[in-house]
C-alpha cells in the first residue's frame, strides 16, 4: 500500500503495537533544555532509574541565558536573575551526573536547541526527534518525525528511549507556485495558519509539499515546520530531496564515508509514495501571497500588510466577535486601522523560527545603509546559535546591524518568551520574528506582531510596518 | 501518577477559546525546578492586576475582581469549563501542574491542544471533550446557577449535572483511561517491554548503523 512519509517514519519506529490502540515508539534523538527537564531528572533520581541510552541525548541551555555580551562572558555569574541561574545550573549538574552529551553555556556551539540540532547534524533525516518543547516540530524540515513533549515524557524518554503514542492522522498542505519577492517562508506559514486556524491541524501530522515548498531552502522549511505547532499539528514534515542531502552532508554529527553512502540511500526513500492517501488536504497558491503581520493574540489573527485591522462589528459569530474585541483591546488597535500605521516600539529578530543565517542575511539586506527609526526604542538581533553568530560575523552582518543601530547579541531564546532580561514593557508594540503573540508572551502587557525577518528589519527602519513589495530599497 | 476514578465538584466557567499555556501559567513561573507551588500563579495575568514574579507574596497583590476564579462562588471550583482549543501553545507541563495545584481535577472543553491533553493524563488531571452544543449548554447552566456541581465518573465515562438531570457521555482511549483509573507508573509499564526495545535496537543498529555512532566511529 502507498504510504505517506509520516506512515513510513511511524512504521520504522514501531517497537510494539498494543491491543488498546496505543503504540510504543522508539526515539532516536532527545534534545534537552533547562526549563522542562529539571523535574524529569528529579523523577528519574527518585525512582532510582538510569538513562536508557545516554548518547541519544543532547543538552544545552537556551531559554534563560543572557544574550548580553558582558554578562555572558561572566558565565553562570552573569545570569542576574537567581531563579534563572538555578535552572541553568540544575541542567549543568544533571547532565554531568548522568554523563549526557551537550553544549554548555560557554560552548561556541551553544544556541537554541532547534537551531543547534540540525546545524550539528544531531538531527538527521528519518529520525524520531523529541524535546520538552513544542517547537521541536522544526526538525521535521529534514524528513524527521519530530514533536514536542511534556516533562513526564522527557522522563519517560530518558528512562526507556521510547514514548507511548497514538498515531496521528495525515494532512497534506500543498503549495503551488513561487513566493513573490519580499515574501518568505515565514509569510507562507503565517498565511497557512491564518487559513486553517490554530486548531486546524490538531491530531494531524502535516506534510508541507508542492513546488513552493521544494523551492524553499532547508532553513526556510524549518521556519515552516517550526510553526506547524501553531496550527495545532504536533509534527510538520517536508520530504527529503537533494537539498536535504546537501544540507546534512559534512555536519559534525552526520555520518561519513561508507556509512554516509548507506544513509543517503535510505534517506532518499523518505518521501510520500505516489498515490498515498491523506486524511485532509489544503491547497494554497504561493504566488498570490503578500507579507503577513499578526494583529491579535493568536497566530491565526494575521493579515497581509496592506490590509486594515478588522472590525468586530462585522463579525456575526458572537464568540468570535468577543475574542476579536478582546484582542483589539489588548493590542491597543482600532477597528479599520491600517496595519501599516501600527507604530513599533521594539524589534526582535531571533527565535527558533527565524534566527538562522538565511534570516539574518535577509534582514541585513534590508537594513544595509539605513538606520533604525528614532521612535524605535530597541532593535535586537539574536543569532540562534554560536555557529550562526560566527558565520554572520564572518560575512560582516554584525557590522551592518550595528551600524544601523541594532544590538548584536549572544545566542539564546531571548525576547521570544522573555525568560531572560530581554522583554517588552506594558503596551509596547514589537515587530518580532518569533512564533507566538500570546498575551504577555514577550513581557507583561507587551504587544507582539509576528512577521518575517525582512518585515521586522523594514519596520525597525521606518518605525511602522511597510509593504516590502512597494519598498524595494526599503 | 495520581489516580483518578470519580470526582464531584463546583464547575467554574472560563468563557474563552484558545486558552494558551502562557495564559495558564506565565513563563516567569517556569523557572521553578519543582512540580508543585504553581497554584497561586494559575492564570496569573488574569487573576491579578499587577505583573507577577516568582517567590512573591501573592496574598498582597491586587486581584482582578472580574476574573471567574476570584469570585467567591468559584473559589473552591475543581472543574473548569472552557471553549475550544484549550491548552494551546507551549509544551510546558507546568500548565497541568498549576491547574492541579490550584485544585482543578477536570477541564471540560469542546477540544484541547494535543500536548496539553497528553500532559494532563500524566498528572491525574482529566481533560473531558464534549460537543460544542453540550459545552454551550453547560455554560448556560452554570451561569444561571453559579456554584453548580458536576459529577464525573471516569469508568462510566459520564459527566452528570444533577440539578438539570442531564448526563453527558465522553470518549477516551483505553490506555489513558486505564492508566488514570489505576494510577499506573507509565515508565514502569514501558520497562516491562525492555526485551522488545532491545530487539528493536538490534534491528535498527543493523539496518541504520549511522544512528549508533559509537559503532561507526
Ligand atoms: S526561541 Fe522561543 S519558541 Fe523557540 S525554543 Fe526558545 S522560547 Fe521556545
């Protein structure tokens, strides 16, 4: 029978199918960060259990680390908030106690788990990848079955290298055409979420396919899969092609020599078979897309940049009307206001969605030769990893950003969820390349607008959103 | 895990769709390395008027009198009623921990986000999916009779509203149901399959040796 890519990945990791419908699935790679793991290690210790397979794990702190260079140089002592410091220290002592491999805060390879995993070749096509973090869906861009888990499951994976799972349904998101100039992978995924809604893919694994997805780089595919969770899907997937193979080749943890040859043959099978059946299919035309901006507190509340904030009075469903009203009130926006009139207080370029080299290049190309608007209080660029930071600096991107008035930071999650010192003040509007615009996500009372790196860069320069398609030289 | 068989308690209406885990327990509280103590900060930004910080004396903070769990009739609520896509967003298990720590044992909604749903079972918090119409009916019932109690029976898979003489049936998969009813240690259960896991590893090591780098080195 013709199988989908998801079916293949599921079948190849099935340890045991149980009569009650649950299944035991083997996990090839477990990524660990400091926020969701302390209670799992404690559970392991209390039960007197040991990790099943130490070398399948890879750990690094990312959420709580300081992105300030001077603070970072001081190591643990540089984490000013004592509760943040305890969390990073707890990870360090846990991984030491169990001899779990990983990158400490001062390792030049440290960064956001979802940026570092693929970059180091710790994530490979065909793997099952989990992490106590919902954006683990990112790794599906390499043809891996990757999803977020809770802390109890972190403990379960540590102890057994398996998870008890129910199989998801298959959804195909097929994207025809080519993305227009100024429209990126981020705009594509925001448009998909706007179309199907934040619960649109609950219970599904989404495979993103079609000519426009093929045209995306692996980094762009990661941006798309990263936000699959924002559409409710636990996992996002893109089939393996030549770009996947080229991306993985030569990565530090990727196989070499004969082992590589063998792996490559197997990886090329990681595509949905012709005629494979999907439980649901959604079709989109990339060529019709425009740059997207979210205006509310859910990623589905998104519009093309040249449109106006909607008017709740036009909404017939009372529940929707009320939630629109609540969103507008929280966001401090007026019905009918042009999206391009939204004034920006801070700009954040970073997060596991958009902090890879391609993202920084895109933003830098808009910024070059311009300066951050006077009305913008702060514009941050936070590379996703130490490796991205080095590569960007080798290309001189840091100088472009610094000359334009951006702050060039050390790698970490930073203002994506503001567990460290990088945060919005109450009422401040932020053009952010991250993935969630929930109330308070970037700081108490903060107002997040999710956009692409180029859009964030242009907003920094103009002090408000602009349609990149009409501003070729920004 | 904490066992669950049946429960009776006051139901609090949180009339909101897409309640995300950032709303259930904001990030500043995730810095705790314990599983308990999150209750006072459940729905922190809705419950209090100021910005909460970890380790604060919450009794001294200004409360939002309009928030449902601050109303006297719901202070002892142990069942939460909400709209669709409850628990969307991050994978933080701190969300079910905070609900439980507050005293909530069941959440009833038309749909749940996947990871939250899964995390709830691991901790003895029962997420119950009812139809849109049934949830709408319950919202009307509880708003017209604040303090309304519901009786939940997991074995029978029912929610009973004794005031209105109505019984709602819900579905749940067998594995999760049994784990909750027996309060099973899931890890212990999986470890009973150790032989199958080892056999899988042997097969995979032969077919995909690059996944076992200690061998390929
Ligand atoms: S960058 Fe943001 S979304 Fe990504 S792992 Fe960090 S906190 Fe989570």
